[in-house]
C-alpha cells in the first residue's frame, strides 16, 4: 500500500490529494476550435442562416443529416432545435396521444416526461437494474393494453442490456424510440445506439457528447415516420423543392412545434460530429483507466456496463454498501479535491441528481396539467392511469441505487495527472471508509 493511502483523510484535516478543480464536464465544448469557427463563419459570410432557403445556402444542416444518418446506417435523419423537440417529433410520428401510455425508466431526464405529457399521453415508469437503464424484467411486468411505445433511455453514456430489452418490446408489438441524448457515439455489441429502435433521438445541448449549445436530431428508416417528424418539427406541413411550405399533401397536414435547426447550429453540429469519436474515445480511455484501478476495491461496485467498448464514457458510477457510507464517501472525495469549478457537477452523490430521478419531477408527482383543464391527467381516455404512482417508492431499484451511488463526470480533456489523482482519492477514501 502506498503511503498516501494510510494518510488522514482531508475531510478529517489531512492533506487533500489535489486542490486544483477538475475541468467542467460539457464534453463537446472542450473540443471547440478552428473547424467550428470555419463552418459557422461560412454560414455568416453567405448571409444564409436559414436552412430551407436563402441567397447562398451552404446546406450545413443537410450535410449534418446525411453524415449523421450514414454513421448509424439509417435512411433518414432530421435535425431539430433541441433533443426535447426531437422527442416530440418521434412520439408524434408514432401517433402517441390521449389513451396511450409510454413506458420509460424511472431514471430519466425531465424532457422525456414533458414530451409525453405535452402530447396528452401518460408516462408509465419502469424500474432500472444494475446497468442504470431499464430492467427487462420490470418492463415485461409493466406492459399493458394501453402501452403505445417504449421510450428506451440510454442513461449516463451507455445503453442497458439491449439484447434483453428489445425482444420484450418486439414480442409485445411495441415500437421503440431510443433516447440517445446522453449516449451519442455509444454502441452495443458493435451496433451504434440509435440504429435499432424504430426511431431514435439525440441532443446537441451543452452537456452532451457533441454540442451546438442547442440542437437535436431524430433518425428512422420509415418514410412515413420521417414525413410526420418533418411536418411536426416545422409548421405542420411538408416543404417543396424550393423549401417553401406545401400544405397540399393531405396525409401530412399536421400541427407543427416550430423546432427547425438553423444553419448556424447545423454548421457547429457538423464540425462537432466529425470529432465525436475522438471526444468519446478520450472520455472512455480516462474512464476505464480509472475503473481498472478501482473495480477491485471490496465494497465498491462499478455500474454494470454490458459492452465497455461501446461506452461513450462521460460518467463513472460506483455503488456503495449503504446510504450512510455513500454520503460519507462523497463528502470525503470532495474534500480530497475531487470536485469541479463552482457551478459544475463533477462528483455528486446521486441522491442529489435532481430531475434525473422521477420523484424529483414535481410536475409529474403532482400531476400538473398542460393547461388548467388538468389534461392529460383529467382526460377520461386516461382514467386508466389514476392508480399509477410517480412518487418515490414507485421504482424500488431507482430508490436504492440513488441512495447508494456516486456519479463522477469524466471530462473529455482529463490529463493523466487528473486520472491518477482521481484513482488515488477513491483508493484513499475506500481504504478509510470501507
Ligand atoms: C438532454 C436530454 C434530452 C433533451 O435534450 P435537449 O436538447 O436539452 O432538449 C432528452 N433526453 C435525455 C435523456 C437527455 O439527457
């Protein structure tokens, strides 16, 4: 045992492993450079920031869509103003509405709930397992005659056990939307996330693996789904070859949400997409350098990653024997200097992971409506949901894992020094507390 492991913990007045804050998470942002400036600059110089027409269109969003679809082997990609908008499109493509429930894990992001509720449908919570993604066993328990779609959220950088989950959905005839917002660039046994669901969505918001500040994309193979997504993301209609709205096609006379992507966001997204594998590669390398060193520690359990080669890498999650130990462990890590700059989320006890846990989504727990009619909860078509619970307790594994786990963000620019400080701190704290 190295000497430092025997030293007094910083939380008890000992010398901390480090004092310089770890870098901000925000994976794509560390890689912004000439390429982004060049492509965004082209859009500005051409004075054509709108994607569908303009004097000297650079077709940045078109190119982004082509390259994104090609990566995933999908026929269609449609860029949107955000990942949440992409979710609204994907759910809308499947005609989700009143009388329907959409199954999703209780470890989630608020957008998933918002998109379902905004369409007048009901979220149905499914518990997670040690992958921190949906439990296939609980999924088969929760599927009912009301289930319209499975929203499969690939949480915290890596998918769950897709080979166990997808057949359950397929056997029940349930279409699948993959939410890849937190796992862009990840894969499962050689297949990229977003390549298997009937539809899949991604986000380019600042916290995601590649970023344009804001942005999203929805992908699919089915032309009908694509056309519905198109009309929904825009003004409710198709567009013609000149980029003008074309309300004539009766099948695609819908209502739009005004969530097109601008050429500026398209240019930045395109530059970032071309770096995505480098960004995730850097995070994965740091993460597994840390994991290899700490996974032998007795009493500390690393999140189960079904296919580590396909992990996009932005988060390291460990689970401890009890809530008390977890709280003390997180506090001790902070004191050792395992924390980020003010305002960042470098290292937190997952109990404090906010809107990622269903019970912290108070609009859900309190069944807030889209308007003062109280819909969708008061809609007679949704009466089946009166007994559904959204409070803590609805998903026992979520409760348990939230109370005993610590999440560390893995910045895409960690140095070897940062990595060895992190390893040293985890070992030092484990040695004292476990
Ligand atoms: C970030 C995120 C979204 C939404 O993306 P925005 O671009 O912020 O609208 C959707 N789902 C999950 C799981 C996310 O993490």
